[in-house]
C-alpha cells in the first residue's frame, strides 16, 4: 500500500484548546496532511489563530471559524468537548467529512470504530468506506496503556487487570481545574473517568472481563502515569515480560504511518523511572515508557506505564487514526 502523494487538506475542530494546540504543531511539516482550516467556539471565531495559542507557526494567520461553518477539508480532526462533539461531529459527517475524534461523545456507539492502530486497526479496515463518518480514539489513559498491553495480550493473553492512574492537570483541558484545589494536592476522583477507562480497554481488546480502575488527579503538567497489575496466561517470568515489551514493533501497515514511532515502547530499568517530567516526551510524545516490572503476589506481574496525555493520549492518537484511514482509503482506490 503506497503513501499518499498529494497532501490532504485537514481542519481542526477545537483548535484553540490544549489538544487542538498540539494538533496544530503536529501538523506543521506533516508529509500527508496540510492544515487549512481551524474551528473553535463563537468566542474565538474571527480571531487569528496565532493570537490564541502557542506555537501556531505557519498556521498563525489562519482565521478561526465558528463550529458549524462550511468547511472544504475532507478530513476533520476533532478536539471538541463532549456536548459540542455530539452535535457538530454528526453534522460534519452528514456533510461527507471524515471526522477523527478525541471526544468521548461517540466512543460507546458500536457503529463508530474505537481505534488504537497498534491494537485493533482491523476495526477501521473492516468498516470502510471512511468518508462521511466518525472514527474515535480512546480516552487519554487508554490510548497509551493499550500500546503497553498489546504485546502481552498477543504473546500470553491477559486474563485480569487492575489499573491505578496518576493523571496530569492538562487532562482536564485549558480551563480545567482551579489552582487552589490542584496545588500540592491529589484529587482521588475524575468524573466518569474510571468507568470510561475500563469500558474502553475492554472494547479495544475485546475482553470478556472488565478491568478494575481507580483514578487520581495529581499536580503534574503533562503525562499520565498508570500502575497496572496483570494476570497473564502461563504466568511468564518477569524477564520474559520485559523482553516481550522491549521487542515490540508496530505491524507493517502501522509502521508506515508518519506518526508511528519505530519503537513505541521503552522499558526502563532504574527503579525510579518513568517520571512525567523526564520521560513523557519520548518519541515526540508518541512513545510509551514502562518501568518497575516485577512479579506480584496477588497477580502475576505489575509495572508502571507513562504516556503523554496530550500527544499519545489525544492529538497524536487522533492523527495516527487519520493517517490510517487515509492509507486505507488510498488502498481501496488504487
Ligand atoms: P479544551 O482545552 O477545553 O479545548 C476545547 C476546545 O473546544 C477549544 O478550542 C474551544 O474553543 C472549543 N469549544 C468549546 N466549546 C465549544 C462549543 N460549544 N462549540 C465549538 N467549540 C467549542 O479541551 P481539550 O483538553 O483540548 O480537550 C478536547 C477534547 O479532547 C475533549 O473532548 C476531551 O475530552 C478530549 N481529550 C482531552 C485530552 C487531554 O489530555 N486534555 C486527552 C484525550 C481526549 P474556545 O477556545 O473558543 O473556547
């Protein structure tokens, strides 16, 4: 399957938010896509993108359009909040656009693919054609965690899972949480998040069991850390688990996508790693770091997984899905 020869025009819905801002920077010099239109709420409409976000680069002079405007781009990358996503993603698919979405609005709809390319790219290929439809990426924890789990699922089979998260403040968006609540503090709750993580992991992997999940908001800027406790078929040794993780490479169609890192998982041996401040930027934020792998007396193995919530967990995940959809469309056409 060949790579697109002409750059496809794309628009960002929610371009002025934290995820939208990352999408703008990931699209600079993108080999397949060209950012042509940016959309946000009525409050930002008519303003210059470069006056609203950091690092807009060559897209700084784009004028922000209001949601619902007629758009020319065939591919829309959506970083809208839930309610706006519910309304406008449906509107744009009715107009024939492909919408790749970060929002939770359609993730539980069985007719909408929920895709992590390294795990279940077939859920997108089975549902071609990909114009006039929505493709979603999972929640910011699941997008990274699924990458760390897929080699273990493939090699051994995962039969049980408990996840405890420490999630960065940027996960709550630009106008997320108040400074008083978040400084030098931990909030052991995020509305609906634990349920979402369990449900979406189950859907992406097709498990019959529901993982147990607890979540915490911590005073970290970027990077979600998850501690996982796993039951694996065959009770493999810790060294074998580490080797399977370190050897993981994306399968061929995914490895050809521009946003796919050649080595998506890094296994870290120092006992105090990974750490958000030091390690979240691995492979431009698309890499996932795994550390502290050890045998567990109640489960088979436990370890920590760190991924960048705004890149692997959101903007980069959405872009990877858009690349996969365009690659598949091109394969269908040629
Ligand atoms: P954010 O910083 O709050 O940005 C929201 C964006 O949507 C802004 O561009 C905002 O425009 C626009 N918007 C808000 N209300 C709107 C409306 N009624 N109509 C049209 N546009 C509207 O949020 P975010 O953190 O970037 O998250 C965006 C989406 O990605 C959410 O669905 C979130 O759940 C999901 N997500 C976020 C993360 C993360 O780590 N932050 C990870 C995974 C998924 P204005 O600037 O004009 O208000």
